[in-house]
C-alpha cells in the first residue's frame, strides 16, 4: 500500500523517478509547469502509458483525477516519471 491509502503524495521533478510496487494511480497534481506546451508522461515499468499532460497556460497548476476524466489506473511493479518538462508532479496512489 502506498501513501497511506491516498495521503502524502510522492513528488517527482525529474525524468526517471520511480515508485515500486502494485497499486492504483488516483490523482496527479502538476504544480507550476513553466511554459505553455510543457508536457509530462507517467508509465508503468513495462512502458505502458498511464497518464500524460500538457500545459495550456504558463505557471498554471493542474489536477488530474476522477473529476476531470482520469480513470483510476492500476499498475503492477511500479510507476515511472518517464518525462517531465517542468514543474513538480505530486502523485497520489492507493
């Protein structure tokens, strides 16, 4: 079980940061992406894309969860911050 069932998100700021284990991705908060057009991609360890995001407005944080279309993404073995252009991803897993 990660993050005490949805509390205390893990913060990612660079490519390649990894969480190991099995769980469900339930929320991602992208804090302060710097430029319009910046992107991020989260994959599982097998390389399957679980979530991507694109910044529409400079320095405008975004939340990805069930309220705006993120279906809970189950994963086995772990998740990887495959790519992030700027900002910080706060990843909440249950």
